[in-house]
């Protein structure tokens, strides 16, 4: 799904995704860049950890459906 479209449909703050919530911090006041970068790292690190944990299952599932022989 297009990220821009997702941002357009999320009008209620209760349903904001984490990047959208971080983006709304820019509207309220001037936020120092180091805080925004720290927030971006805090968003990215758990996603990367989950990817590396479940990577073998992803590769196994992709290769299970391949045509052999």
C-alpha cells in the first residue's frame, strides 16, 4: 500500500502509526533534529531485530514454493 495514501486515511491520533506520530511532532513545535533521529532509530531497531530473527522462516517459505527439478 502506498504510504502517502495511508497517511491520508489516518486522521484519528489513536490509530497513527509510529512514523506518523513522529511526524506530528514536527507540527507542534520546533523539535531538535537529534531527537527526531533518536526517535527514528528507536522505530527502526525493533523492526530490524524482528527481521533478523524471522529471516530463516521467510527464506524457507519463499523457497518452499519454488519449482524444483
